[in-house]
C-alpha cells in the first residue's frame, strides 16, 4: 500500500530527527544550558513517532479482502 510506504518513510525520517534531537539535548545538558526547548523537542518527536506507529499498526490490523 502506498499509504503504508509513506508512513514508513515518515517514520524513518522521524527516527533520524529524534536521534539528532537527543544528541542536541545531551550536548545542551553537558554544557549545563537551559534545556527546556531540547526536552520539549524530544518529547514532541517521540509522540509523533508513537502516533505514526499506531497508525501503521491499525492499517496492518485491517483484514484484506481478496477475490477468489
């Protein structure tokens, strides 16, 4: 399904962004700077990934009807 492929691509991109945001958060923490924005970005990205995973799981759970 094209929609599933789009979700998978978005999920892969979201994971890459999450890694970058976690690395940024860790650098901010190491420098003891205000990290509220970094923490918020990571939480938002994780929530987005979870939403995409749930959407993908729902689409897989739907039974496929085949003529035959």
